[in-house]
C-alpha cells in the first residue's frame, strides 16, 4: 500500500511539473502576442530572442512590409523572410528569403539553410536547404509539425563567412 501511495505521489508531482512548465510557456507565448488561439506575427529577433524593429535602412530598401514578411540587418546584408501561406498552420509552408546589400543590390552568391525549432520544447531536426531563384531570392518548403512558438534561424554562407539571423512566429 505504501508503494502505491508513493507511486501516485510521484505521478502527481510529475503532472504538476509538466503543467507548470506548460503554463509558463503559454504565459510567455501570450506575452509575446501568441496567447490562446491568437497567432504571433512573424518578427525579426536577435539570437537572444529580443524583437528587432525595422530601422530606417531596412524600411528604405524594403518599404513597408506585409504581415507575412519581416527583415533585419546582419553585417552588410539585409535579410528579408517571407512566409506563405500566411498565417501559417500545421503542415507544409513556403519560405522565401531575399538578400540584398545595404544599397539594395541583390546578393546571389549565398548558400542558405534554415533551422526551424520550437524553443519551448525539444524537436527533431528541421533544416531545409534553400534554393537560389533569382535577384537575391531563395526558396524552400518545410513543415510546421505542431502549433506553438517557432524560431526560424536563417544560416547564410558566403565564401568562408557564416552568419545567422532569427525570426519568431507563433502558430
């Protein structure tokens, strides 16, 4: 009987811990604009996850961006990410990245990979390679395996230089 009570206590403690973690993540998601069934817009973020608001250099080159697009400066590049369909849902999505220099000239000599993760939980690798299309535009498709908060790392390789930029999104 004592073993049964001990086992029940362990199960209850584990359930409470899981619920607590879930509640904290939902609270964070809500604070970031993704609470409940409301989706969080695509936003550019730093590697620490802090939102990067478009600066005048980005806006000068990209103009006002629709909700399915976000952009940021990384070194001497402006990196724009566009998602379709938007808002995204669980399943396949299209990812378009546009690279330009700070004067707006297309960058066509990059190799780009994405790394889609869910910071709130461990996920299997989801790292599609983008294909060059034209005029600084790169394209791929990938899958959102579940609802939640997603971080999209854009890994850009040019020659021996590798740089990453990040975007957050809530499904």
